[in-house]
C-alpha cells in the first residue's frame, strides 16, 4: 500500500511539473505580439496568461486528456506506475532539451511516452488512432501556412482598408468563439456545450437542424456575436487606429492563450485519466483543475522571461503579420480540441508565422527547407525516443516495485 501511494505521489508531482512546463513555455507566445506593440507590460501579460490559460485548461481540456489517457494503446489501462513512468520520461526529456537549447515538442514526447508504457503493459498499437493523429499533424503546417499567408496578404493589400479588414477578422473570431466547446455549459447527452448552443436552447430560438448538433438558432446567435465583435473592433479603429489595433492584439492574444491552455493541459493530465477514475474513483474534472493550477503557476513564475524574448521577435513582425499568425493558430487548435487530438502549440504558431512571412517576402519569408526538415526529424525522434525510454523505465520500475 505504501508503494502504491508513493507511485501515485510521484505521478501527481510529474503531472504538476508537466503542466508547469506547459504554462511557462507553450502558452506565452500568443500574448507576445501585444507586448511587442507596447500594448501590455510583460508582468501584466504574464498575469493574464496564467489566469486565462488556466481557465482554458479547466474548461476545454477534457477531450485531449481523454485521448492521451485512453486511446493511444489497446487492450490495457494505464496504471499508476505506468502513468508515473510516462510523465517522468516526458518531463525529463523536455527539461533536458530546453536546458540545452533544443526545445522538445510536448505533444510528440507525451504521445511517445504513453505508447511506450502501454506496450510495456502488454497493450497493442492503436493504429487507427495513430493514422488520425499523424494525418492531422501533417496537415497542420500546410493549412496554417496557407491561412497565415492569405490573411497577411489581405491585410497588406491596398485594396482593403484596415478599418474593414481587421473588423471582419474580428467578426470571424467572434463567430468561432460562440461555437467553441466549454465543459461548464449545459448540452444534450453526448455533446459538449457552447455559448451558441446554450443561448439558443434557453431562448427556444429556431430549433431547425442545419447539421448534426447544429441548429438555425445556434447560427443566428453565432452571427449576432460575430457582428458585435465586428462592430466593437470597427468602432475602436475609427476612433484611433493605432490604439484599436493594439487592443485587438490583446483580445486576440488572450483568446489564443485560452485555446492553448485547453489544447495543452491534456498532455499533463492525460496519463492520469484512468488512474483518477479507476483507482481514486474521482471525477476527471478535478484532474483538469490540477493541470490548470500547474499551468497558472508556470505562467506566473517562468513566462515573463519567455514573453520578453518572444515579444522582440513579434515586434519585428508587426501587428498585421501577428494577427495573420494568431488567427490560424486559434482555429487549428480549437479544431484539435474538438477532435481530441494532442498538438504541439508552439509548432502550430511557428507554421502560422511562416505563412504570414511568405506574404511579406518574395524570397519565401526566410523559410529554410533544411531547417524545416531538421524540425520534422526532431519531432519524429522525440516521439520515438520517448517511447523507448518510457518502455525501459516502466519495465525497470515494475521489476523493482
């Protein structure tokens, strides 16, 4: 009994450390454009990142956490010892990589670690799930780069006034926000609530079905919120264009921070999903709160340094390219949350920045094919290496315990 308690304690500490690392690194970049534009101080930005990313973790982290904890191997459930081995492997590799200047993508490392311990437990490969996840990972850089390029070209075009283009984008973000999945909102059985869904049902508004789980009332509510966001942004830009752009960067950055919290917390909490339900008989909502607390602590303690470093780069990009990078990142990460697919949020941001950079440079925006190839190899290597290390670590710990 004492050994089991010790293993659980180690697993919880490792999960907190993972969420702390996510809060310190993965959630900081989206607010950096606002800091680079002198719209926010670094300390205030770090404070907002911690609170908003923590809320995103609690309200949106369930799907990805479940995928990590249940769907990556077949025939077995992740035990407390296996969860501890996977989390220790991931946390150690990420820490070592960061300390040596080689950022290790969390999503790939955690995925590899869970597969490794799952196979060590006697489980099988969840091939169908891997195809789904890997296909999404391959599509991310292409779609993000295209979206970033198109938005940046539109914002740079002389034919489109900034007081029109930016508000239209704000309206699109507002429409999307009305439909994001939030765990605290009531919803029909088997679905997750959204602002549009909850409002349309409470008002008994136009229940005609347009698509599965999507009604005409939801469309109307979403459209109204989108128009409200468009109007508010247009009003700010007409009053003072520079100030309006800065405020839009703040709001957009926080929206993306919220999304990053929801997309990243599952990397820390996922390995403990079955442990919470089967061993502790507790709701996994408490697990997301644990992850949210870790993210908040990481953001408050470590993110000021990250924000300061990244904001200098975003200041060089300028507000238009920053907007063009943030919007695709928000959309892709929200889609990943809906589908329950773990992603590396930093890699999502990088591909968006590359796309917006292509619009600003006829030479390819400084994109190096050699560097891109090295990056892909590092992703594959981190996942394979994490799998092997976690397999060996679990086997060794199991023999001892």
